[in-house]
């Protein structure tokens, strides 16, 4: 088994709270700009696809990016560890910017049809497979390990901001100049993130942290062996996989179908999503301010069980107000769970393997879990929302129970923030 590295970012960074560190704030600005751009891009892609083809064709185009993302995600972790997360993020951001602006130019000069949009979706999926592991591997290189919970809280706030700002901004672009303008706006947002990433200072790897030699396959299998040999990380991956398999379907496709069963309408869906977003945003703000949470492994596991109970209860709420209140609870506990999962994953991982460890987590969260969308829809059509939500909640609860039964994960702690040295009295 490989020893877990304890080296942190440079001392100037490790001694400063992340939310007051200009280096971390540059990273956060780059991340927020890119996240808003993502929301604008997805709206522009779906709008352009609907204008160019049938609804079924539009749905296929918007789903295409999931294929290369799932197939290439594990390889993306190898790339992130081999070339460094900052370099990979800059390269992937530049590729996304160029691809979006190229399609915007095509739409300006004519009506190219669905093929450029399908190609763009495939390019985005392939680039995402490389970018996402790098995104997970970068925070331990720009701040101390004791600040990772705060960094994930800040990241959660950026995600909520992007969701609130991105869709209206994309809609404004479409209203002003059609899909070409919206794609151009997305490309501009991706471009803004690049100089910020260039300005981010990254800790130099230790002398024994040099990239392994060998083929990409050997580096991938070495990373999987490392992950399997660490009992905290391997248990954490199981918890993440089970939680996402039970969580993603009901809170996306299932919620719309539940609202249709209850007669809540689109407004009801909006209120429930607002409750969830408010809860998740509140816990992100709390962890940004607090910066550390004791007994992280135990809290993570208990939050998984509580989240499961709330997900199961959501399907039996008769009124929108009650469903929104339950969704608020789901947002609080699942937001806490997500921040602690990410922080523990990064804090525990040896920096040389962080990209590959993140890629395995993302493979389940972003590759496998979305496959439950059509299954969730078909199951609700056959048996109704109640039984499907209960089964999904059981999967989430199984993840939390597994964490409670895993002694190493249950006892896992996030590193504390190092204290400043006191001057001699």
C-alpha cells in the first residue's frame, strides 16, 4: 500500500483561511465563471437543437455528452495526475472555449443543422472527462488540507450562484441574438476563467511525487490498486456510488413526475427545487464560514441515512408547502454529505493519485448515476412515485449504513487548520 502524503500547499497558503486567500479566490473566480458558462451553454445547446430538429432529436443531442464522459472519465484521472491539474484545466477550458465559439460562428453564417451541435456535445463530454478529475485534484495543491471543507463550501456556493445566474443569462442571450449569441456568451465566460487559472499558484510536487513511468493503462491500474488499498477511500467510494445511484434519479426526473401525479404543476416543482437549493446553499455558506467539522466520517454517514429518510418521505407529501419543507431538509443534509465526501476524498488522497481517485468518484456520480434517469421514469410510470422513491431512498440509506459499518471511514477526520507560530514572549 502506498503511504498517504501529508504535504500541503505552500506555507503562505496553508496558514491563511481559504476564503481570505487571494490565490484560492482566483481559483474560485475561474470556477464560478466556468460554471455560469456551463449553464449558458446547456441552455443554448438545447434551444439550438430544438430549433434544428424534432424534440426527440434534441433530447438525443443534449444527452450525447454523457457517453464520452462515462467512457473516458477514468482515463481523465490518469491525464490529470500525469500533467498536473492546473495545466489540464487550462487546456480543457481553452478547448471548450474554442469549440463553443466555432459553433457560434457557424450559427451566425447559416443554419448548419444538428450535426455541429452533436459534435459539440461529444467534444464537451470528452473534455469534461479530463477536466473533472483535474478539478477535484487541484484544491489540495492551492490550500492547506485543513481548509478543504471550507473550499468545498465555497465551491457549493459558486454552483448555486451559477444555477441562479446562468439560465437567465443564457435566456437573455437567446432573446437578444438567438443561439449564436448565447453560445458566444458561454465562450466568453469560459475565456474569462483562463487568465484567472493562469494566475493561480500551485504547490510544487515533492521530489518523490514525480509522475510514474509506464503506459496510461499501467498508471490507471496503479491508481486503482492505491484506491483499493486505502480502507477509508475505498469505503468512501462505495458510499458515494450508492448515495448517487439513489439520489440522482428521484431529484431530477422523479420530481417532475411526482409533481404531475400530485397536480402541483411547474410552479410546484419550482418551489420544491427552491427548497432544495436553499438548504444546500445554507450548508455551503455555513461550512465556508466555519471551515472545519469534527468527526467528518461519522457525520457524513449519518447524513446519508437522514437524507434517505427525507427522500422517501418526499413522495408522500400531499401539499407543495410540505414537499418544499422536506426538500429543504434534503438540501441541508445532502449538501453536508457532498461537501464532506469531497473534502475527505481530497484530504485522504496522496496528491500523486488525486486525479485518479477523483475520476473513480466522478465515474459513478457523473457517468453511471445519470443512467438511472430513464429507469426512474419508466418505473414511476409502472408503479407510481411512492415505491420508486422508497427504493431510491433505500439505496441512499444503504450508503450511509455502509459508512457507519466501516470503522476506518466512521472514524475518519478532516485535518485541522495549522496554528500560526507564536512569537517568543
